[in-house]
């Protein structure tokens, strides 16, 4: 098992068949007795390429996160309303229900903010895709 590397991580999975971010073609020249005498060594990058960015995949990802966060905001808001009802119904534990209501309300606001952020990211991905394919928008006002 020492030679095998089984790593179980929740995030940042990298598929083995994915292309590397940068593929470069190098040229090396080694010579002795170059101009002026002496040793000459040259390393040049002839070509470097990056794989094309998948804007549709990015847009789909942001749309998915936007929908998940909208659902989270709705669920947290519903839970806040439930706790508000419980505070009225159970006066013995009203303070606890009010605290849980406030926490749920804060979670709903945070999820709503994240949904707004993801909507903005989705819009940026759409604009980057249009820009990459030659469609330019001129915002005059």
C-alpha cells in the first residue's frame, strides 16, 4: 500500500485524463565554442497552449449553485417562521425559539446573498463566453 496513493478528499478532485493547464514545446541548444568562444546554452519556449475554457460548464455550475442557494434561503426562511410560531406556542421555551428564529433568519439572508452572488457570476460567465466568440457588447450608458 506504500506505492499506492489513495487519497479520499471531498473537494478538488482532479481527473487523470484531464489535460494539463499548460502544454509547452521547449527547444534546447547546447554548444561549445560559440561566438566569442566559450560555452553557449539556450532554452526557448517555442509554443505554449492552454485548453479552451468551457464557459457553458461554468455557467451551468453557477446556475446550479444559484438554485441550491435559493432553496436554502427558502428553507431557512420557513424554519424561521416555524420557530416564531413555536415561540408563541411554547412560552416556557420562548427565548430559545426566538434565538433559533434569529439564526434561521440570518441563514436565510446569507443564502439569499449567495444566490445573488451566483446570479452575478453566471451572468459574467455568459458575457465571457460571448466575448470569447467575438460577440462584443458596447455599454454606452
